[in-house]
C-alpha cells in the first residue's frame, strides 16, 4: 500500500466521477458551515485512525515478510 497509489485512487475517482465528487464536496461544505467544530473533530479522528492503520499495515508487512522468509534464513545458516 503505497501513498502514491492512495493519492492516484482519489484522483482517479474525482476525474472519472465528477458529479459524485461535487456532491460529496457540497455536502462537506454545508456540514462545515453548519457545525465546524464537530466536523473538525471528526476529520481529526478519521485522519488519526487512517494514519494508525497505515502504520500498522507497514508493521504487519514487515512481520509477514520476516515470517515467510524465516525458513529460508534458517536453512541457509544450517548449510
């Protein structure tokens, strides 16, 4: 999961679905205008959860690749 792929996904979604993107942007604009403090808190919580998930994904990939290559390293050290 690269950050470039995530950005490309959102860019592609905006380009190929402009009316849905404009609807989402309008809804967010209205919500920010009506309740800015609650929306800012919600955005910060969502960004925190996304950042934590992104970090945990990289940690999981490191553990997974180490676990899958454990047998190869053990067999190399025995020879």
